[in-house]
């Protein structure tokens, strides 16, 4: 299991390295979401902690750098 404090720290580290997207599988809820952006993770998981409390599981994720659009 990965707690919210750890997830917040990981998001901050990944943002600092320029990563914008990764895959996160949340098995306990029967959900498989691919290609979450960091913003989506903050809104969906961290801001709705009552729903997601104790359900976040670090089962499979792939970090990839997205090309800069500008």
C-alpha cells in the first residue's frame, strides 16, 4: 500500500524531474486507469481522500517523459 503522504512526495519529486504522466493501477476498487496526469491524480485521489483512503496500491506504474509542447 502507498499512503497519501508518500504519494504527495512522489508527485513532487516526479514534477521536479519534469515527468507529467504515468500509469497507476488501483486494484482494490476494481479500477484500472492509465495515463493519469499529475493534476488528475491530485484532484481524483488526493483531494477526495475519504473515498480513496487505504485503497491506493502501488501495483504497477510506468513513468515516462512527455515531449514538451510549446
